[in-house]
């Protein structure tokens, strides 16, 4: 007997007839009769005798039922475990991300995730892109979200997103009156930039072009998020990726599009040799929803 034949045989034994078994299994009585006949042929036994219109199980059927019922308890346990794995009560997520994506994208994604998994156990670490790669490769963390390049054959990009640049200034700054800021508009301004040794610093130098030589690029910091803090303090003008200013989280700052063909990428990453869990896939889907609503 295969599992389907066992299931039908067990239903007939439990309910006492074909019609009631059909109701139990949500199928038609002829379908039950057909599978029951196949089960009898498969095991080479007479399973039931019809007496006065009723099906009576043979002694062999009674003995077989005891074995199948024990087996079916294990089948039901497998079903229960499957449901628990699909909707885990004790799910865990170990996420590493860069500081750019943490304030808005990751925080909002985690909020959505807790709506679906209220008992989720999370460990989130914010670090540099190099450390994101390293921690994923070491399997210290299982999922990564990062702005910036990641080149390693053992890392896989699950989702990838693109964003441009934006100019961030205090509300009283003259540039706040512009709808679009061009590189030439920054001539003579103090620019809060990123070191040229970093990928983002190189992106900014390409975006500034020839106008860079007439800017005051004398203040450098490691991340766009940090650059926004200093712009908020009035130190200068920051040109940052649009991800870092998503959600208008920094009060007192005006954000204007920055004219440039430069494009940055946000990646959701994992170790290629570690399959994803249900909750990790749910994070990826939730991140997608946050990105689509962010307007980046």
C-alpha cells in the first residue's frame, strides 16, 4: 500500500463505511471505493466483507489497521512539524548590515517581520561592508544587507536595488531653495565627503567631476549616515546615497536630488553554501515591501 491507500483504508476503518469515509476525506464515495480496491490488490488481502449492506473488516484488516494507525501517528507528527517550520514560534534571525541601510530600511523591515513573527529572536549588528562579507563567510551571521560592492564567490546576492545621490543641507542653507543641486552649485562650499580610499569616496569624486577642484573637501567621515549628522550641525554640505536619508529621519535637514549618473547598489546577501530559513525569506520579502514604499 502507498500512503494514499493507507489513508483511505484508515478512514473507512475509523468511520465504518465508504460514504462516511468520503465525507471525512472530502472526496466522493466512488473515489474511496476505487482506492480501497487498489489497496486490497496491492496487499493481496480481502480487507472487507459486505454483510447486510455494511462493510465489515476481516481479521487481517483489523491487524493491518493497528499497524497503519501507529504509522499514521508519525505521519501526523510530520505534518505538525511542517506547520511549525513554516510558521515558527521560536524563529531566529542573525542579520549584519551597513550603517546606511540600518536607520530606515532595516528597522522598518524588522518591524514588519515582528508583525508576522511576534516571538522572533533577533541579533542585528551594524558594521562596515568588509565586515559584512567576513561575518557571512564565517557564518557568524546568516543574512546581510549592505550598500556597496561585495565581490566574493561564496556570497550570493538574493536581491539587489539601485539608488542615486542626494544633497543634504540645513534648512537655512541657500542650496535648500533649489529643486536640483548640480556639481557646479557646490563650488566654494565645504563638502562633508568620504575618503577617496573607499568605494563611496571614489563615487563622489566621479560625481563631482571637474568642480571638485573648487570645492572645500576638507572634512571626511566614514559613512553617509555620519555625514548627515555633521550636515545637521551646520559644518557643511553632504552628498550622500538616497538610502541613508530615506524616511526623512533627520530633523532640520533639507534633501535635494543631486545631478549625477552615478548609481549605488544595495544588496541582500547570504552565504552561498547555507540554505535560507523561512524567517530569512520573510525578511527578504519584507525588505522588498519597505523599499517599494520608500520612494528611493
